[in-house]
C-alpha cells in the first residue's frame, strides 16, 4: 500500500486536475437530442429505493466497459500500468460510451440518473488521458468507482465491477 503522503499527493493532484479534466473531457452525453435536458437533479437511487431499470444496450455497453478495465485491475492497483495502456483503455471506453449512449433507450428518470454515472466516467477518462501516471491511475480508480456506483443503482443481473 502506498505511503499516506503519496496518497495525499495523488488526491491533491487529482483535485487540481478537476477543472482541466472537466473542460477537456469528452462530452458524449450531449451528442444526441434526447440527452439535452440533464440539468434536472435526479437521485442515483430510484424514488422507491429500488434500482433503476436498464435496457440490453446499456447492460452490454457497461459490461464491455467493465471488461475493458478488469484485465488491467491488478496492475492499476500496484501502480504498474504503463502510460500508453491507460491511453488505450481510455480510448476503447470512450468509443464504447459513445456507442452505448447513442443507442440506449431508458425511461427519462433512469436516463437522468445514468448521466450522473456517465459524468463520473467522463471525468475519470479525462484523468486517464493525462500525462502524469498518478493522475492516470486516479482516473482508473475513479472509473472503477463509477462502475461500482452503476451496479449499486441500476438493474444489471450478474454485474461485476473491478474491485
């Protein structure tokens, strides 16, 4: 486990990169008309406390995204993933997000809730595209957390996020 000072430096660097990541992160969510009204605040949890519904397109896309990150999870945790691999993973996931978002058909409130997950994923991918290894790793960890949040809040039988 990294020393507490290294963890603090990594978190500080990630916090400092937030404005840059938000301004440069891909914005797949705005690529089609159905996703233009996402300024409405919707809880990640459905109003009745259940999980939000999903469709086959979203489940397949999210499974592909988790499956892209999973083989590298041990190396990410051990600070052993090369810079270029972070870039490759980010590119593949960005493509899958664009494909999934353009095709999924969720009920309006579920769609709004999913866009909170999507925002977290886009932020994480922005960090993974960075030049500093600690920020790339922080992005991968943030992506894994977004995937866990998806599984905690959306119906997806058999869902497994990197842990």
